[in-house]
């Protein structure tokens, strides 16, 4: 048993080492040929780091109003003498501080939902694709049934019933996000279950759990990483849209979507930065996530099957 497993592992280990080396050279070539990919990945990393460690930045309190400093333009000092890098809003709150606080909410929701969708969806897709039969039929019919409902109308109904809030938004978006992972994982598992390395593992007496999570899942990781990064941007856009409609973060807390909604009322008054800054942040982050996902796809040679 152990000898057979060692025989199976040795070629795989050499192949994985050669793949890692090839991907390293391929990544360097891509950076030189397409620097936009590297810039996008760096931008996405910076946004995530800001969300995680932005509280350490020397910025004013995000929810502390100062009516003397209302609608101060970017890179200007308020009457209190404080320099506001991105200006202030209608209550005198520092926009830079609220952008950092909003990044924590927006990125936290998008990251949590993407990870939940990846774990739940890929697990269901693995099991359905490997077992087939009634289990596969149930998983796919659930996905088809859920996709039959318009997402926006379903969101409005569910969040109206449950009430607006961060946790309700996370739960609803996670409920929607598992489908793409399940479909891709199922398609890949269906093609891999007849491969010699899977049949050899089954012949050596490996359990279903070991076959799925030790032999099949590692083959899907490049695909899942790509979809997770792409889903991160998709969920961020959905969160921003729902928060814009008032169904996400509630005042005085901020998310980028709610900041766009608040700022649009003051564009006519000349306070363009209240609308443009969070809107541009959402656009650039989603754009960076899409480019990074495409980069991962090219580096790892991922072919999507659905």
C-alpha cells in the first residue's frame, strides 16, 4: 500500500516541480510583456492590505463629524487646521479615513463571500461530479433553480424581509456565489474521475474523501484560485450596488457603495470628490481583480469547462 502510493507520488512530485518552475519563468515573461497585469495584482494587493491594516494609518476618526470642516476640498486644510488628503464630506468627516474604513467593510464582505462560495461550491461540485447519479442531479437542479431567479429582485426581496445590514448582505451574497464554483468543479471532476491516477488511487483502496481532496482537488486549485479572484470583484460590485440602494452598510458606518450614494447629492454643489473617490475605488479594484484573474488563468494554463 505505502509502496504503491510512493510510486504514484514520485512522478507527480517531479511534474509539480517542473510546473512550478515553468510558471515562475512564465510569470516573469508576462510581467515584462504585459506590465498591466503586474500593476493590477499590485493594486489589488494594496487594497487588501489597506483593508487589513488601514487602522494603523495616522488618519482622523472615520465617523467623527466636524461641522467647521464641512466640504473641504482634497489636499486642503480645514478651519481646525487638519490637512484632509481626500477632502471632507457634508458632516466634516475625513474622506480618506472613511475610504479606509469603507475598504475594510467592502473588501471584508467580498473576501468572505468569495471564500465561502469557493469552499461550499467546490465541495458540492466535487461530490456531485464524482458520485454522479442522484447527488449530481440534486446539486445541478439546485443551481439551475437558483439561477432562474433574477438576482437583483431576489436581493431586494430577501434584504427587505431580513432587514438591511452587513451580515444579511454577506449571507445573501454567499447564497448566490456558490453556483459558479460548483459548476466548474463538477465539470472538472467529471473529466478527472476517469484519469489513470484517480483509478489507480481507487484501486489501491483510497477512500472517497482521500481521492477527492488528495488527488482531485489539487488539480482544480488553479481553476478555483482564478474563479475566487474573479468572484471577489463580482461580489464587490454587487455589494457596492446593494449598499448604494441602502441595503448594505447602515450609517454612520461606511462602505464604498454607500459613500457613492451619499456623495451624489453634493456633486451639483461642487463636492465632486464625495462621489468620484469611492466610485473610482470600486471601478479600479474590480478592474484589477478581473485582470489578476486573467493573469492567473494564463500563468496556470487554466481551461474553463462548464
